[in-house]
C-alpha cells in the first residue's frame, strides 16, 4: 500500500468514526424493530464480524453449485444475515480459488426489503476500494472494502451485489448456503428494486465476511464445523442453523460467525481443506472474535474403512484448542451427535464416536463443553437422534434439532 492509499483509508475510517461520535446516521427508517441492547458501550467503536462464510470451492465461470456463477458480464446479489448491528460495514471479497485475476467493476451494499432481491428504499450504498469503484483481486487473494457508512441492523438481511465484466476462471463460492441469492445480466449493482435479478442461486459468490463498526457489541463467537454447523438440512432462507439460534439468544450483544463447511473433516481434506488446515484463516482471523465453538469430527469417524481412530481425532481437537489458547481465545468443544441409522454409522464408527465424546466431556481438551449428543439423542435409543430432531437421514438435525442445539449452549460459558 502506498502513502496515498494509506491516507485514503485513514481518512475514510476517521470520517466514519466522526459520523458515529456525532450521532449522525446515514440510514433508513423502515428496518425491523429490534429490542434495545443493554450492553455497556465500548469506549471506542471497533470492527467486529456480523456475518461470515468459509470459501469452499471453485465453481466454473459459467456455472456453479446452485446456479450460474455470475461472471462474464453478470451481477450476483448475495443475501447474508447479520448477527450484530453497527453504524458502518466493510466487506471481504475472495478470489481464493481463482486461477486468474478477479476484476470487480461494481459492488454495493444495502439492507434487504422483504424476501426477494429488492433493497430498502434509500439504503443502497456503492462499495469502494481505496476510494475507487473498481478493483482487481489476484488469484488466491482477498480484499477488504472501504468502510460503508450505513446503519446496519442486527438480525436482518443485507444485500451484497458484485459485478464482474468478463469471465476470469474459477469462482470462489460457498455452496449449500441454505439461502437464496440472485443473478442479473449486466451491472445491476445499483438496482434498488431488484427487478433485474431474474435468476436464483443457492451459493454465495465472492463474499466471505462482513464486519460492522460498533460500540455496542462485546465481540464475536466463531462456530467451526461441518454440514451440521453449516445448517445444510435447515429450512432455506429461514436462518434456522444452530449458530443462528445462538445469535438470536445473544440479541445483538455478540456477533456469531458460522464457519461450517458441509463435508468438512477435522484431520484430512474432505469438502474444502481440513479444519486443522483452515483454522487460522477461517477462525483466528475473524474480526473481534475471542471465543470459538468447535463442532467437528463426525465426518472423520464415518470414513469407513479408512476412518481415523478416536485417539487421532482427540489429538486433532487438542491441537485446535492449543492453537486458539496460544492466541488468548476461549475454546468450547461439542460432543458428536448420534448417527445411528445412517448407512455409514457402523458399530465400529459408533464405538469411536463414544470414545471421542468421553474425551471431550473429560474437561482435558476444552475450556467448556456443549453436549450436543445429550441434547439430541433419543432417550430410548441413545445411539440415534430423537425422531423430532431428525431431518430424516439420521445424521443431520431438523429445524427443531437446530433449535435444541442453539439453546444447549450455556451463554455463561462464552
């Protein structure tokens, strides 16, 4: 970064803080009503994560999991859900899995109106990068936008629109978003009505994080895990993943950042890099976070006939905890939920799962434990999910199961 760019960034941040300190809100008046936060305000506003998603896969520039990619002269309008509010936001754009430069020629941020691609009137803001409306992200890279001054409500949806003028190779996405986003031809990033967005996609494209500038929230909590944390079996668009339930309970006092990847494993590459490999990037680098809930390991156990032993999984969990502790983080571990009835949940897999849970409950690995196994199991068949909590595949919870998980977390342990 040269001096001019540094001065631009500093000036933008100072302007943002001045707006906050002066009580000026460049927002809109038609957001959902929320209860007032009772958190003592921080002395100085800070950047804290309100939403995040792990970059998972490279989708072709002309097609992606859940629909077209949005490259080649198209716009993607990503729908993301906030866990805390603030008076400004910044967005992280990723080209982690790209093999060619990602050229962005237009981007915007807005508060969503209703359940479609339309923005709340007057809320749409253009996103800039060092003061410019265009930016190029090199392969494997990422970029954080300038602060966008806008009142960001908590427990609400934002629209992050991105226009890419030409195909540029594989697109970095998070498939299985359990959220409908939208695509349009041409540069529709400033379309407040959303009328141009005629196609749908179930993947998030290009965006991996949203931070807000706040003096109200106390920090953020990261949930890292697999498809159960990703919420793959929850109702699309309903924000019923267990981290969403936890965020609702916290009421805007803490951000809750979901770093679940469907198919992810603790020890080896599954869907995306192993949790051990991605932990620094996806967890320890989150803005304002100092607590992590680790809910990973069942996909390792179900890898028959090449599954690692309980000792291997326990060693991997211990390594995660040690790495987080070295950064001053608090680490909460979850037991592995029942999987009886799932085709891969063999007797040997069940035996390893029980051994892992015994180690987790021992208190030797984590600072605290959330017992998802006890919360979800059928009291008459402890190796299986309780029917009301079972989505039907005997592995992934239903919406009711996710509510039970989110309420099983002891808020005092955070």
